[in-house]
């Protein structure tokens, strides 16, 4: 193979690998030891569902962790109110943000 062909093959291979694991494919590898994270739509839907469960009176709601799945992604949420304890919630959501299941973790 000539050098030009080798360079072209390596460039295509590099671009192909670079496209793996981006947010466009529904997950991200950024800042986590987990290999995948749920989409931002799934995480946002779960935080909104927890907040709605308290009538919109949550002081703090945040994603503890999330795991991407093609069926329903798992999102773990922590929520607290003033003077109240922090509760953890388990949420299953489609990747486009439709909550399928929401429950308090004991």
C-alpha cells in the first residue's frame, strides 16, 4: 500500500471510532467510570417527575447516576425539601423522556 492510501484508511478508521460513544448515539463516557449514561431527556424527565410528585416544592433535585439502555434507561435521583430528609428515587425513562416507572428507594 502506498503512504497516501494508508493515511486515508487510518483517517477513516479514526473518524469511525471518534463517532462511537457521542451524545448523538444516546450516551456519553464523560467523567464516569460507567461506560454509558442516560440521555439528558431521560434524566430531565425523571427529575421533573420527582419534583411533580412533591407538587413542585423540591428545593434540590439532582441525578446521582444514570445508565443508558435502548429500552428504558435507569436514572437515580436525590430530592430534598427544606427541613425534610433527602430521598432517593429510581426512575425508568425512555431515551426521549417518557417516564415508565418511578419509585422511592428504601
